[in-house]
């Protein structure tokens, strides 16, 4: 998806047209009822708003800086493979990056730097132990569809 409009002037036609595309996307993929989390600077993805409210905030205030991957609005992150701690050539799971923010929490523990939060889509090595087990999640095979923390040097970006 072309998002160059996001860095253009908020009074430009490109920005306004792009904003409509964003709202269409968000209300199709990331709405709850008739509301979405507002990604404007003031709301910071912390407040639910209607389409009209979101539109007006995003014209008057603009988007949160750097919010180019719309993770809070249903956009899937980069596809990655998770590699084994024992042998980094071995793929343990396939998933998507959810978060790189060191202060965000996975199972009540802050991620910290050099770690990333991965949403596991396909476990490959079911018996590989999680480096940071939490709740009932102990092994990769337990973690289907949930978030896990993994060191960033063992998370490899896939081509598509
Ligand atoms: Zn807002």
C-alpha cells in the first residue's frame, strides 16, 4: 500500500484522498462496532472514535509520528521466521512482528531492548521451549495465535 501521502501536507488533496483510504481500511479491518482507535497525535491509539471524529482529528492534528504500519487497525506486520536458540539455522515458527517497543509487555514482562513481540501463526518446532514462558505457554506448540517474546537477532524477515 502506498503511504507516501502520510508525510505530505495535511491540506493537500493527496493527504485527504489517502486519509479516506486509511479510514476505509481501518473500518473494514480494525473497527469495533462503528468505532476505531484514533491514531491522531492527541488520542495516540488510546481512544475509540467514529469515522467523522477520526477524520477531523487526522486533518487537524495528524497521525502519531511513525505510525506507518497500521497494526492497531488490522494491518498485518512483517512476516518473519523465528529461529532456534540452539541452532539459528532451524526455523521454530512462522509469524508476524507485532511490536518492537521495549516498554510494551508480553505476559506481564516488559519486552526490553533487543527483543521483539511476535504473533505466532504457524509453529514448526512444537517442542522448542519459549525463552520467556508465561501463563500456560511453555513451548512453541502452545503458542499458536498468541504473542511471544523472542530475541531480535533470531527473528528473520521473510521476503514477502
Ligand atoms: Zn484523535
